[in-house]
């Protein structure tokens, strides 16, 4: 088996309310698509049930006081912020999502699979040590990475966060850490929550240079991502030489996403993943872990995006990965020519980062 | 559509629109019940009648209208007729299904072009048509005419419109009975739906003809499915692959009825030998079987078969000689021209059919006909033992018409107990006859349209909100119990209802939940009817 999909039926249960954007159809529709494509019966792919994260594993990232608060809220109900409510029984779902991320890494490191995609909910990349935010409660990615390093499975991990929103939680957790390279490609913070992630946020102390933010303008599409991968992500990661490639695979940069203004296509996602897989083959024995983050295009592109990501991870053909033609109009309305602006951002980044990376000298 | 097809189609529709009345003769409490099981094998059609525990049967060679002939002899005033037929399976075994043109409507996703010809068009996961068929491209693809046609769209069981469009166009070139649609195959899994539909296309015509033949003498009957369930004949015509592997389940049920023991059933027929394990009186069920290299969505008793049987053609010219895989004619002892394992048994002292003819014919082939016959039977028994030993049986139950001749040899070679029950030669037909009314119900509820469809019958339920999955399943369970009891099932027989398929999704338009479509298959758990309990 090449690719493990970490999935549990409980991941369908998480729902703040039936009309909240982070609702269960996100996964239900994707699963229908995967079943119809015969994905779960392909010998290259296996479904792996997640385990629960242990309290000690969570405490490597989060403060005990915050965890106690979450537990209390999950009994009585409560609210972290306007977008992020906690209802009864939700703590178990969070723990199972974080545990899904851990399971993915464990299966990859013990050689059961070459790479793994954790189809987990709720997402995590806005969650900080002491507080959750933006539909996120526990930072699944940070919990996975911290544990992988703590348990000596890896020394160095490269995270690519391609969610449309800046992963401010993950960034904060690893801001001083030279062993975790965090690269985020996201819609410009001046136009989207959480309003951070500018080019000068490069890390602190020993972590200086190991945090790279690539803000992109609304309307950015496949070509922009391809450019950033070629110009920034691939050269930096090759120089960093990680033991594991991790991806926060938000799907809200898709052109049908109702909350963001980006214009990536399913084919674009599949190609990005194929590049990441190639990099993992070249640098770290094919070890790659993908975690689901945001992505709210419930009625539009999600099934095709997830399918494209899985197909690329499993080494299947991605030639026919695309959205149905009815969406063409939407894409054309949303996509803009942003090449000049993106190139200026990249020039600026290379300039800022030239002292830390040989590839930018 | 030609005249014959239209005729079949018409009565299928006609029969489908009214409740089938299978239960004909139960007029008073004191009437003895009479159950008829028919097993159309590769060589013979067996008809068994069970009345008050007494078994009687007729065997009719599979020539023209063998089912009709047997029914005229035996089934006239039956309370229930259940038919299991290996005819469609043999069509596939002997590669007589013809060449299939495969039209796929896969839309975006994985690359399935290796499975068939792809045309434009797409139904998405919610059953919306999001890409249209291109009529010119379709005509071009269809022009490459073959013997039959399989049309399969992704998510077609959520919206069959595109498949129907291709079907309408294809009627210019194909008869209705030569076309199979993916929508008739329940379950998600496009590659498996493709596999199932291709095989449906190959066997549809033979199942149509068989059904028509039987209908001529019996106004209604049940087909026995591969998983041991039984369904009214007209329901079976939609997805005939469900019938294709019925023989193992009938063999299991029949053997258990005749012996009351678990073990490995070795069913030695004319064309094939089937193997099925009985555990706690029932065969194991495989959710999805693979047949002839096609992965399918067919649920079936776990069984395996080898194309070696009593009537198999023998290749004496090969060294070592080879038995099968095809059957050409009857054994010489039954009027055929080619020597078979049955004839070899006659040369070794058995008296099956016109055994003298077998001996004469064998002498023409070899001076030492006895030793040649030994070689044939040795090869025959060896291939059966090789397959049996896959499960290390502690007991074998030999059935089929050569079962009792070969059981001691097989048992000795495997070193295990062997049983050949009385009536073993018609065990499959017995299995069909003793089956409880393990009726399957295909239910679809569409809350947006306010419709419920049960085995093809449409009911109005009025517009309403969503159901809980549990609620849907319990409606289906009640419904199938009710239907089975209408067909004459006893209360005891309908207690155990199993859910074999469930799928439900919300229809959301513009951010609102408009309705819910649920598909569900439930089935009275297969088993022996309490009415004939040993």
C-alpha cells in the first residue's frame, strides 16, 4: 500500500451548526466521490483508522489551562470566538482529529505506507498554544510535528501550508524553531482573516529565516502557485533537507470557495501535490504527511480537489482531474492576472531571505 | 426494438405495475403446501417438488424449453415456484455473451479510459447534470457496433438521465435486450458498476428468454439470487447479474436441508464443479465478487468453481490429457458425440445412462480403455481435490449428478469424511424449493419529489422533511416483512431482516437543504423456510 487515508466516521459528526461553513457535507461529499471513483478498493490505497491523541502529546503544543477550558466547554457548551463554538461532545472529536494527524505520521515512519492523508475535522492551523480561533481548536499539524521530533522519528520537518488563510497558529508555535521550516502561501492578510502573514515575518532567534510567508493577491490561480513552488518552496526545502514533508492542505483557495477570493483549480492542487511527492522522493525517503485544513466550497469543487490530492499522492494519473464544465464561468470571473504583483513579492522575499538561504544569494 | 423485444418489455412493464401474485393455491388451512424449486444447470433442468416433506423430482435435458417441460410435469398447482439458473453463468463461462461495446460517461476524476469508450457528459455527486452529452460525438462512438452494449455513467444511480439519453440513441442500433444500463446496479463504485454492467449486457438476452419461457406456463415466479435471497422475476430483469452466481447458495441451502450438517459442498455438475462452504447452515456471503476478470457490485455466496464437470470435453491429444474447460455436447451415454468424464465412469463399471455406448466409444479411442478411463477420472478427481484442499475441509458433501460416484474417491484422496445425501443429484433444486421467502426489497425515498419506490412500485408519500437513516431502514424492514407475508411467508420466517445496502444524501440547492434521497436494500435473511423445516 502506498498511500494511507486516515479516516473515521466520527469526523463526519463535527458540526457547529447545519449552516456553518465548516459543516459535515465537506467530508460527506468527498467520501461519496472517492467511493464512486473506487479509491478505497485500489490496492495503492488503504483506509487507516485514527487513534486518539494522548493528553501528554497535546500538551507538547497547548497550555494545560486551555485544554481544561476546552474540556469544560465540551460539557456545558461555550464559545472561543464568534466563529468557533464548542458544543457537547466536541472534545472527543478534537482529540480524534489530532490523533489522526499522529496516526498518519506513525504509519509513514514505521513504513506501513509511503505517504498519508489525514481527512480530519475539525481543522487546526489557527489554533495557538493558549487559544483556538477561526474554526480551529487543537493545532493538529503542530501536535503531529512536535511529537515526531520529540519521539526522535525526525529531526527536521518542512511544513507547506497552502490553506488560503495564513496559518498564524502553526507559525507562532514554531517561530523560534530552526528544525521546523514553515512556508505558508495564503491570500494577502490585508484582504482576508487572520490579517497576518506578511513577507517580513521570518521567525525569531534561532528560528530566524525558517518562517516564510508568501502572501498572494485575490484572483491568484494555478500559475501563481506553480511559480511560488518553483521559485521559493522547492529550492528552500531542497536546501533544508527535511526528514518529513508535511502539508497543511486547506482547500479554500479553490475558485468556488465562498469565503476566500483565490482561484486555484483541482488540477492545480493535484500538480502541487505531485511536486511535493517528487520532493519527498528526492529528499526524505518519500515520507509525506498531508492534513486537511479549511475548505468550504461544499457544493463546488471539494470532491475534485480531494480526489486530485489523493491521486497525486498515490501516483495515479491526474490527467482527468478537473471541475465539471459548468464551473468554467466562475473560474473565469474569479481568476485575475496577478503575475507582476506576485513577482514583486517574490523579489522582496528573496531579498529578505538572502542571508538565510544560499539559493537566494 | 423488434417485435419480440417489445413483447417482453411490455409484459415486464405490465407485470411490474401490479403486485405480482405468486401465491396461488393456499385456499384453506388444511391444504398441504407444495413448493417447487427449479435448477437450470449446464446440462439438465431439475425440478423438485416438496409436499409434506416428500421430495419428488424430474430431470429434463436442457434442450428447448426444458423449464416449461418440467413445470408441466411438476409445478402446476405449486404454492411457490423458485428458479435458480446457471444459464447466464454458463453463457459467461463459455464466452457466448458476445462482444460488448462499452460507453462510459465518467466526467472529471480518475482516468477510466482504459475501461471503455468515453463520451462527454457528467452527473455529479448530488445527481445534478453538470455536463451535457455531445450528440455528434455519441453517434460517432456508437457507430462501432458490437453484439451488445453497456452504458455506464458516474453517479448514474443518482440520476440516470444521461445514460437514458445514450440508450435512446443506441436503440437505433441495438435491441432493448442487448443494452444494459449502469443505473440498474445499486451501490457507489464506478469501476465495479462498469464491470457489473458489462456482464449484464452479455447475459441480459438469455435471462429475458428464460423468463419469457417460464412465464408461458406460470404467471409468476421467483428467481433465486446469488446471495440466497429471492426476488420476483420482473425485478430480476433489471440487474440479472444478481442471479448469475445462484448455484452455490442453492447448493448450500439444499445440502443443509438434506444433511443438516456444515461442511464443504462439492457440487459436481455437467459443465462446472462448484465449491461452497456451509457454516451454521448458511453459506458465507462476499460483498463484492469478481467474475471473469470483472470486478462487480454483486453480492453473492462465497464460492468458487472450476470449468470441469461430468460433460466436459476431454482433450486426449494433450499430455497429460486435459478436461474442459468447455462442454460440447451431452456425454456419449446421453447421445453426445464426444467422450466425457461421465463416459469414463461407465468404462470403470458405473451404469449411468446408456453406459454400453460409453464403453464402445472409449474402445475406439484406446486399446486399453480401462486405463485411459482411469486417467480421465484421476485427472478429474485431482482437479476437484486441488480446489477443495484450499480450505482444508474436515467434511465434504458431494452433490450434483456425479456426486455419489466420485465422493468416495475425493474423500479418500483428501483424507476427510464424505457425505452423499439422498437426492444429492438434485440438491440445488431442493435448495430453491426449501428457501424461505427471503425477499429482497429495493427502496428509494425522495423527499423532494415526495415519492417512495419499492421494487419498482411507486408510492406517494407527500412532500416532507428528512428521515433519519434508522427511520428509513426500519420503514424498509417493515415493508419487506409485509410484502413477504403477502407472498405467504410465515411470521417466523420474516423475523430476521438484514440490511445489504444503504446510501443517503441531501439535495442542497443554493445553500438550502431541498430534500433527501435514500437508497436502501433490505432482505429477509436467507434460510430454510419454517414450512419445510426438517
